[in-house]
C-alpha cells in the first residue's frame, strides 16, 4: 500500500514498449529525429495551435527553466508560499533564474487569487528597493491537491498581465487536472492566458518525460540554448520523445489519469465516510489529504501503509488540525489498485470503530 | 553508414532489458531504491575503493557539475582550448560554476602537458586581476580521439596539485580509453590523482546514463543538493541505475567498448593504407580523423557516408591540413558493423585510385 | 526638518578634511597605500584582535558580500522577514550569493530569537527538498530601530552554530547601537559569536565608507578576489581609507553617533509626552517610529516635515496600528539640530491639542 | 617618477572643491538630488542627444554592468583576448552577466577588426554547441594605448550589428581618446554605432566617478534595478555627481586629458629619439610602451622610476621583443610634471649612451 507519490511506480507498458521500439537503428541526436517531430505535431493538435516544445529530463528542470523564461535575474517571481517551486526544488528556480527573488504569497490550499496579488502589490514600496515583479508561477494542481477552474485561471492571468507579469503553469499533474475539469488543454492554458507550461509525463505513466510548452513564441527565443546550457538537452532525445508519443497517442494520458483520479475519489469517499476522519482539502485530483489522529497514522503505518505526513500550512482557517492530529498525503497513480485503496479504508475504519 | 557520433544509436539490448525489468512494482524515488544501491556497490568494486556516486541525465550536466565541484564562482578553471567543456556545452560549465572564468590552454590533439600549465602560470600577473586558479579539467579521450597514458595523467595531476588545483576527468568515452590503455579503472583515475570523474554510459550502450564519481569525499559534500538544484535528480532514478547495473554486470561495458574500438582500428588501418589519405591524429579510441581532399569528402557524402567535418585546430604542427583538405571525424560505436566500415574504406579506395 | 534618513546629509567636516588631505601626491592604488594600512591597524585596536578588513563603496555591497561569504549558491540564508537584506537591497544578496535561497523568519520589531530558529528548523522536511541552512544574517539595529543586547546576540549565535550556521551582522548603524549598549565593539561582535560584520560609516558621517570585517580568517579566504569581481575594489582606495581613519581617530565615530542618538531620544521623549501619540517600537538608536493619525501625518508633511510612512509589519501584537493610523519613521543624524527636533514636537503638540 | 597608472594620483583641485561644496545641507539620496539632475543635463549636451546615465563607483562595475546589458547569461560576449574586460577585472563581467561566455579575439595592439569578427564567425559550428553571440565590447583606448578612428569604430559596429551583436565601448580613458581624435563625443560613440559606454572620470581627475551611458533607451530598461542589485547605487550619490559636474563644467575634462596626453607625447618623443629604444605600439593617448633592455629597466627602477613590466602579447608581428627585452608601460596623468618626464628621458639617455 504505497501511497507516497506517483513517482514510486514505473512506466505504463505501452510507453515502455514504445521506448524499446524506438531503440533500433540510428537517428539524429539532440532532437533531430522523427519521434521528436511527431510529438511536436501531436502537441500542436493537443493544444489546437502551434506551440514550441522542449523536452527535458525532470520536472524540477522544467519548472526552473520556465521560471527563468518569464523572470530575469534582476526580477521577482511571485508564487504561492507553499508551492513546489519555492519549497521542494532545492533552489533550482533561484539557480536557473540567476539569482532572481522569489516571493511567496499566501492563499488557502496553495491557491493564489487576484485579490492576493493586489494586496501584495499595494504593499510594495516602489523605487528600487525590490526587484521588479516579472512573473507569476501557479500550480495546476497545487501541493494540496487543488486545481484552479478555467475562470479562476483567466482571472489570475488577467490580473498578472495588468501588472506586467508573465504566467507559468506548473503542470506536473496536468493530466489529472485536465481530467477533473473536463475542459480542453487549450482552455486550461493559453486560452486562459498561460504563457508557458511545464507538462509532466513522469508522474502519469512515463519513465522520464517532461516538457516545456511555450504558447508565446517570443518567450521561446533562445530557449534551445538555455536548455542545452542547463544540461537538459538529451543526446538520445528520441527515447524521451517515444514516451511522449505513446503518451499522447489515442489519449493514453487520459486513460492513465482517469484511473489515478478514480482511485483518489474512491479513497476520499471511503475515508470521509468514516466518523472522525475529515479531509484537509477537497479531493480534486489524484491526491487525498485526510486529517487523522496520530494514533490512526501510527496504526496505518504499522500495517504497511506508506504515505507522507504533510504540512498543515495552507489548511483553511475553519479546518485546522488539532494538536494531536496529522495531515496525511495519499497519492494514487495509474497503477494503484482498488484493492489497496479498499484495504487502506478498511484499516482506518477498523481502527476508528474500536475507539 | 552513420559515423556522426556514438549517440546516434539506441541502447544495448541487455541494458534495455534491464531497464524494462526494473519497471515493475514500486520503489523509493530519487535514488532510495535497490538498483541504485547495487550500482554504488558495483562502482566501489570497479574502482577498488569507496567512491561517492551521483547519476545524472546528461554528460553536459555531469561535466558542468564536476567543474562546479572543483572551481568556485570566483575561481578559474583551466582546460584545453578545444575541449568539449569549453566549446561544446553551450556555456553549461559557466552556468553551473556561477560565472567562474574558464581559460583554454594550448596543446596538440587536445592534450595538455605540465609544461603548458607552467607556461600559463608564469604569465599570470598576480594580484587580483584574475580569478585564482582552482581547477583543471582534462578529457580522457580528447575531442581529437587521443588519450593520456597513466604516467601522463599522474604528471598532470601532480603539476595541478602543486599549484593548488583540483582535477576533473571528462570520461564521456571512459570505457573506450580504458580498453585501449588496458589498465584498471583505479589506475586511470584516483591512483593517478584524479579528484572527480564524469563517467559516461550513454555513448557506450546506455539510453541515458551518466555518473559523477567523487574520489575525494570532501568534494562530494553537499553535492546531493547541488544535483537536485540543477534539476538532475531523477524521480524514477532506478531506471538510470538499472542501466548502469547491466552496464557494469559481467563487464558488459568492456565488451561494448572493445567492439567500438575494434571498428575504429579497422577503419583507421583501412584508411591509412590508401595512398593520399593520412590521419590527423593517431587512432586511439573509437574515433578516426582522416585528412582527405574535399573531393573525396564530397564523394563519400554523396554515397551515404555520414560524419562531421571537424576542426583543424589542434592538428600537430607537422601534420597540418592543406587548403583543399578537410579533417573528417568518424565515430564508431558498440553497434557499428564491420561491413559498414569496409564499405566506407572501399568507397574511399575506389575514389582515390581513380585520381 | 528632513528626517527621511541618515543618508540625506553630507560628511562630517573632519572626515571631509581628511579626504582632501589624502588627495595630495601619489599612492599605491587598490589599497596598497598608507591610509589603508593605518585603518587596518585602527580596526585591530578597535576590535581588540586581528581582523581582516575590506572596504567597499556601499552598504548593499557590504551586506551582499557578507551573505555570500557565509552562504554558498546551493545554501539557504536565514534572516528576518522584514530585514533590509531581504526587502531593501533589490536582490543584491541573491545576486552575490549566486542564487542561494533566502528565508525570512518572523519576530517582533525585526528581531529573531533562538526559539524562532528552532521552530523553523523543526518544520524543515529534510532530504534534498530545500537548500541546506548555511548562514544567519541579523541586523544591529533592525529596520525598526531595535537592537540586540549582548546576551541576545550570544544566544542567537550559539543557536546558529548548533545548526552549523555562520552568522553575519548588518551593522549599517553599528555606531549607534554601540553607543546605546555602552559595551565594547568586541563584546558586541566576535566575543558574542559574530563571524562577519558589515560596518557602516556612511550613515554616521562619512561620504561613502563601508567595511566588511572578518573575525574568522577562514571566511576571508579569497575575499579579495570576490570583492574585485564584484566591482567593489576602488582604485583610489586611500580616499575611502582616509575617511575611516578620521572616523576612528579619537573616537570621532562615537561623538557623531552619540549626537544622533541624543536627538532621537529627545524626539522620542517629546512625542511620547503628547497625548494620542505612542511609539511603534521603543527608541533605541537614531530612529523613532511614532504611530500617529493620518491627519497628524498630513499636518506635519504640510508643514515641512520629511519622513517615511513605514511598514506596520513587525509591530508588537499588543501595539497594532488602527485603520486610520500610520507608522512614521523619523531618522536623526550627526547633524540633526535640536531646534528641528523641537519644532517637530511643537508641530505635533499643537495639532494634537487642538483636536 | 611614478608612471604606474593614472589612478595613483588624487583628484583635480577643482573637482575636490566641488565635492566639498556639495557636502552641505540635506539632499535626496540615491540620485534624487540637484547635482545628479545637472550632470544628466550636461551629458545630454555633451553627447548632443538624450542619453540615459547611471553613475557607479568603479570602472570594473561600469564595464561589467555594460557587458550584462548587452549579453544575457546564455549568450557570448566577444572582446579582444587581451582586453581589460577579459584579463583585468577578476571575472566581474562573468559574474555580472550571470555566467555568459566571453570569447577573446586576436588583433594587434588590442584592436579588433571586422575581418577578425568574420573569421571567428566563419568557424562557429552552429547548432547549440556554443552560446549565441550577443555582444561586442571594445576598448577606446586599448590596453596597449591604441585607439580606434571614428571610421574604424563605425565599421566594427556595422559588422557587429550585421551579426546581431550590440556594442559596448570601454571608455576608462575616454577623455584621452577624444582629445587625440579631436572629434565630438557623439561622433566617437552613438553616431558611430556604439550602444552603451563606460565613461571613466577616475583616471582623468575625479576621486571616484564612473558612468554608464546608454544611447539605446531599450537597453537601459530596468537598469536602475540592475545597478542597485549590484551594490552600485550610492546613497550619497550627489558626491559622485558633484565630481562629474565639475569634470564637465567648462570642459575641465579636456584640460586634464590634454595635459596627460601632452606628457605622453613628450615622453614618447624623448624615448624614441634615443638610439636602442623603440616603442611597442604607437603613442596615441596617455600611455607609452617602450621596448627596452632588461638592463635599462633595472637602471630606471634603481633610480626611482615606477612603472609596470607589460605583456608582449599583442605586439605587431614585425616589432616583437627580443629575449633580453621588456615592454614597459608608462602612464601619464593630469598631474604628471614635465620635469619628471624629462628626468626619465635623461636617465634612459644617459644609460644608453654609456653602453
């Protein structure tokens, strides 16, 4: 019962097979190959417009390169104060941006609102005391499993652009968010004002496949040099592209994410139904965050449940954890089994009913 | 007849199969897995001592991280003026080192000598006009297919240490060099004074597997943070480790490199035997650099030979190219076929005999 | 009545004269001059031990160089979340540190406590999610005019060292703090565990004279290169040194700071005595922060009082500003006149008595 | 007889007096003062167009900021391989540019030609192997005392722009070059295609006054943040501005530079007339580079002549130094006395006639 993350599993068999198939023969290195060309065409179709695509090896690199694409070394990048970008990438955005300032904004569940941006800007002193605001990075979904609706994204990007900020979307779990919203990829991104996207494949069935997608060609200028200098231009690029090709082929990504999300729904519903257990934030993608007693957490861990004791920061004011409670993060994936979900629920139910 | 590079081919079947086998089930992410632990043990045995190992996605990242490990932002890194590090990594070393200065030294065939280092230092002005010398990066083999003998490496590291420099070895083609020298990995590295090594697997049969090997534990301090912040810590790390495991298992690396080198020897011998063709530099690893007429190059290209028109810089003074000559770079790999080599030789022979 | 800052005035006549006197004849550039040697000797005496001194042109550069001296590019620097370093230097520390992460800690009046550090560290996730903690930067005094007592400094550096952090003191108003505490320079710095100090002369009577003082010689290694590469090594260095020489000669610094502080005391006492006016934080150095009604602030401004509408962040919980109140920052200097102070008090008194 | 550099002297009395006069009273800090406004107006007049001006503390900072203004972190900056920027600023340009690559071009006497740029570009491999060329930095005058004529500058900037490069002029000795050419400041800069200029005052009579001048307003965007973040925004800015005001007032700069140049002419003529002494490069500004025997150099040094043993790199092919010869750099300044010049000549003459 490993619910630690969606990166503790391998790759979807279909994606693995595509990679193996791409292994034969010779092909141009560094992206000059047929697989890469096909993925570029797939992504144009996926987003219903011409996009500029750069594949990289890790989600951290994708986010850091995107941050650097919208914020120069002398600028400020706004993001949520408990975002992955600020808290979990070991300073990669700071490094790639060449020392730009990152400012963390508040907001329940990791979500920023236009009002929060306005409030921050109202407190800025002007002059040259602080680096000018240049970019905004939002996560779809957040570290707390929440997603922005399309109108919320549009309102946020409108506010950002009003202040001259370009907007990045961290889409490490892009597929899961898309399945939940049921909108098109275009609607969730460029039609809603997103300038650049980190599109993650690794957490949704690839071995290692992340992409930076530019909707604004001007931002993509020189990006091939930026990627190369970051050590992110892969010589045998076709092997990343082959993964993505299988990922997008016949909506395989949707199939994978739908399963992951369904398992999270099953888990959330099962846990919520147990008296004494509540969720920290609504279940929206493939993550569930129950607030449980330390005793239950100990019981689950002792019985083979693996997950992470998550931060309580960003809980809604009216749903705080009590001193003896912990917030757990349970992540489902494209291979999570219903029986594992049910076993976890049964474990929790059994423990709570005995109390 | 694709002799462009050793990265235009896929992976060895044995390595691919190992990767597929590692795909099943769940495992700790970011290196907390059994495959990674086994590779670490393999490398300790390989180098006959405890080493600190960090796997990364690209050779550029490995080199840049190594450069940063031996040279701080305010230092100078010495390397050959036609090295891969200075000329082919799009500024990655500069980026990773945080703006350190790279100074290129002369030397035939991409090789630096202790005398060249002494001559450079004798011309340094002192004071604070230049960033202090901190590191030396050498390539085994060079961009011109040459390798250092073990005594040459030892003499170079002794000279470097005399001036307080730490030494990095760029081992993108480490296996090929090792096969040629016939020494042990330990003899070619730490026993000869190397502090940190980029050990490449990608060009010798892996899909994407590069490693940074520290022989000096002090240099490895905080490196896990440096790797993460560079976007080079892979979530599904086991899939890189599985490649390396198969690479080192039963000396598979040696088998692969021996074949590549043998093809280069066959090619070099065949070409040298043709009147009117000579080599720019001796064949020592899996690269052959014939100096040919432009007409022959046109003829080969027209008949399907793919390779690169290489730089004439670093040719020996007594073996310069004439105005109508070009230097070609032909690279063999673990899958190069003897018939392709022979076909190329035959093509050249046929053309030259007609003249 | 200009109370905007202590940098709106020129230099002390004695310091100006020293600079003019140093202008004659030739002298070694870049610090190889007699003035610099004398200042180094003065500072050894001042701090009762051998220190390593580097003069620079601005306080921002001094702080940023100090930050970089204790925190590498891959580290985290802790400081107060409303510190000058984090909020008023336009990203200079991020730039000089080469992209290190700066984390702002809470604390009333800009002061950090050992408990605040412990609480922060208790919430750190471990692993490589965040850059390792490397440095702590504290301000003596803070942006809110408060200073640490010697035991408070010692407790803080002990806590920092327990976690492996080196400690920087931002001493832009070092003289003012020293006069208030009445202790020796040694007691307020290295005897209390400070590793490196920015010692400001500009705000206390110099034209432009800031120094970085190392108490730990190991931290000063290579610093001359770091300063040069930052564009902070002045060719006619003697002209900075001449200022400092006059500054330290016969305790001129003390004379200047004592006057500035006395004016602040006079101002604080005068304002506090007026019904309806209270101070945001205690007056401790040459800054006074009255909390006043917007109407009074408008009245003062209309009558020629110049000062800054300061942030309400960091006010004590039991002394918050009401919606119609503002916090003013009034700064006195070595040339502030008692009559200006009295005139300001009279203006405020007159307005408040009429209400 | 100190001919080491033009920074071993103090300031012109008129400039010193202006600074002292500016010391009285209060004024806005960080450039919000009347002196700064007047200098801005002076510079508009000086250059016969509106320019954007930023004063900084050192020439190194000015050059590094200019380099960063024309070359992003992922770009390549071209400059002469023995330029001050590449060789004497301890990596400041690399630091300020955030890790961009600097490539040194050949050329006699430190001068680059359009042909040299073409030759370099012809050898570029294309693709992403190297950071894209973004900027060109030339020195007026060079480290070897040579200056570009106006047509030479125009030809160079035309060539640069043809390849998409912006052009920086390092004008540490701008005044001296201008006096020699006898053209207008506009003709030597923006009318000839220069985008950004480092204009030095320190070496020509100021205490510490350097300026970055933008002719292209687009390049100046955000520069006030870049300067601040570099620790180069001076709080008591008026004291720098006051120097420049006096410098430009009534063409004081010209008077100072004319004297320095005249002394160099006198020195060059005197030395050239001595049998056995020749100049390494023509005297064009306030520097003279005699090639002399080691014995003469020893004799001069023993008799109180101070100067620097200069590099022989960049000597014309037909004017190389012999093994027992050295190249001396003799620098004159606005205070150099004719009797010192004559004494030096006499010393040399005396020694040479005895041989």
